[in-house]
């Protein structure tokens, strides 16, 4: 097992702000009350998801107000996820690149350590009308060499900016993008070629799709060597071979169809020591995220050997 400087109790597990609505124009007091809900569920760290607040679009005074709201709730923002702001979007790519630079600057001001970006684009109308948005087809990236080269150039530019400020950049995996499969995602990280740029293998995005899948363990083996952050969630999944019907539904991690006990043990063994960001869609996503955080903490104690050692010590004493 590869040693890590972290133990299970101190490992950063951050709460995505996905359960909260767009709150860009709310007051600092209102932000603090939302963040206090997160703290009540046991979180001291959040992912400053920009579907909640877009720090890069705040004035200096409002950015200071956001920092004050974090302090008031007793939570820290250690990661920031920029959602659906693809820098190769055929229509908004240049604007999204400028937005991403402003986001990195704001993240640095707030003391954030990792900024996660992706190549997924805003939902199409059929997706917004579907019960689960992933049941409808969304935008697809072109796979031609020119699009690939543009992605490498623009993401490297963001990575260099983040590096100058002492931040890491993480690339979120998402279907039908250049980051839509493990081999492609790992290749893109390699082509960018910066030490501070790694992968955010949000593999739940792929597992929930109603299409044939390769083994989840194979995805972990491919992604683990370059991952520096992990959006993590699970799904129930059922496949009927007779009809070809696939059904997926969001699930707490310990109940879903993904064996995260094995996956977490393996990434720790391969040296991963980045933050986990718990996510959940549907229902009370915040409560399920809290369940997932406790599950991850327990699995980390097992993966690092701490839990087994504690049991053996108790046995020796008794």
C-alpha cells in the first residue's frame, strides 16, 4: 500500500453546493444561512459550486461578503467546481475561457486550493424537461484534431494561470465530451502536460447512462494515476439482457451498484490524496451527501488500515 500523509479523520471531504439554487444575488446573511445548513450536516469544507454562486462574477466587496459568510458559518471553501462552462463550446468558448480565468483569480482570493472545470455545456431543452436530465441526449464534442488541439491549448492556459497562483486545476469527466471516457481523459491530461493539472474522474456521470458499460474497476485503474480531485456519487443500476432495458437512479454510496469500498481502497493504494466532493441528485441531496461523507470516512479508515489496527488494539487490550 502506498503511504499517505493523511489519516481518515483529516482527509478533505467537501460538500458540493448543488442542492442549493442559484444564489448569486442573495445577501451575505442569506449565504451564511445556506452555509449553516451545510455545517449542521457535519461538513466543515465545501466545494464552491458555481451553480450556487459564481465568485468570478462578484465585485471585490461582494467577494469579501462571501468570505465573511463562510467564516460566519464556520466552513471553508477548499475547492471550486465550474459547471457547464466549456472553453471549447462552439458558441460561448471564448467567453467561458474569460470566465474561467476570473474564476481562478477569485478562487485564489478565497484561499481555494483546486479549481475543477469541464467540457460539458448547458443542458438542451429536452434535458431540462426530462425527469433526470441524463435520460435525454445532450451536446456532443467534435472529436477532430482541431477541437482536441483547442482544448489542450485553452486548458493548458488555465492550468498555467492556476499554477502561477499556487492552485491545481482538475478536469471533470462527463459523457459525450473530450473528457467522456477514461482513456481520452487521461490522454488529455497528458497532452496538457502540467504537474498541477489532473483529472476529476466523476465516473458516476458515465455509470448512470443507459448504455453498455465496461467494468468500473477498469475505469479506476485508468484514472487513478492522474486524478487530483474526485466528484463522487452513486446510482442504482439494473440491466435486463432480454429487452436491453437499463434503469438507473441516484443512490447513497453504500447502497448503490458501484463498489466504492474497492474503488476507494484502490485509489488510496495508488497514491491518491486529493479531496472527495460528495454529490447527490434528487430528494434531500444534502442529507444524502452527509451520509456519503460518513461512508467515505469509514472506507478511508479501512483503506489506510487505521480501522483494522484499532480493532486489533482493542482485542489485545481485552
